């Protein structure tokens, strides 16, 4: 069974731009969650989607948004990029939600100049 | 929200040594996982262990949920075991999310 995939793997943007990251979960998994990893803050939860609905949300500004499609693929969007948004963005998929085992993708490394 | 503390923050060992990594959490959990982050950033699943004991080769883990801690044991360490190990828990109260510890950086020298 194929694992979680994320595209693109690397991205360079400038301040003020917006970016969209994509995550394809393991086949049959309906929950997708997103995390931001930075050296200073560690791994922090952004949000979780299940059956196209956002179920849970972390403490991030409204510039961070996401959605999930009917095939469970998910996208995350960051608008008006700031230097502090430079990070590794990881997505995870699971069968039913955060109580189940989470499987992570390889991540998208975003650099904001 | 729930607090997750991992210890030690850094661990340097010689190849062949054994190690114990600890994860303490401040509240009841419905999920506990151990991950190894590879040099490219991907989190590799080691154990899904909200309670009890599991073993996989040279690695084993124990979670004592009533006392709010989990231990990851690595025996006969190899240089390929080097990297950062994360513990993550799912909190029952409040927002349903996976909360990560700050990690233990393990360095195995040949």
C-alpha cells in the first residue's frame, strides 16, 4: 500500500505571496491532519480534516487554511506569507482520526525570503 | 492543554550500547506514538502504544498510562539509530490533537 505523499517537496516563496501544499493520504484513510515544524517551536498541530470537514484546529492565524476533497486528498493554503512561516510542513493520515495511529508524509520544506 | 516532556534532550552513545528514552505527559491520553525523524525530515512510525508493552526487533516500548509516562528502549545501538526521537500523545480533554514532545537527539558513534 502506498504511503502518504506530499507535493511539492521544496518551495521557495517571498513575503506576501501565498502558497498551496498538497497531501494525498494512504488509500482508505479518511482523516488528514497538518503540522508545522520549526526549530524554535517544534512540531505544532495546524488542523485536521475528516470527510471534507475540519474537525479540529490548532492555534494558528487565519492565514492558514485548508480543505479536503471527496477522495480524502487535502490541501493547505498559507496567504500573505511571513518570514516566520518558513518551516517543514508535515501531513499525516489515519483511518478515523487522531485517536488512531498516524502515518506521516515526507513533508514540504517551505522557505520564505 | 496537555504537556509532553521528553528526556534526555541529547544522548551520545557508542555503538552497541543500550539506551532508554522517556516521555512524560501531564494528562490522560487516547493515543501515544513514538517516531524517529530521518535526516530528510520524515517521521517514521516506531510504536503506537497508548498502553502496555510492545517489541519490534531491537526496539521496545512501554506505556504506563496510569502513571503518565512511556519509555522507548533501544538495545545494541547502531549508527543508523542516530536521529531525533519524538513522542506524541493525543489528548482526551480539550481540542483533539496530537501533541509532540521536544524530542531526544540520539547520536551513536562507531
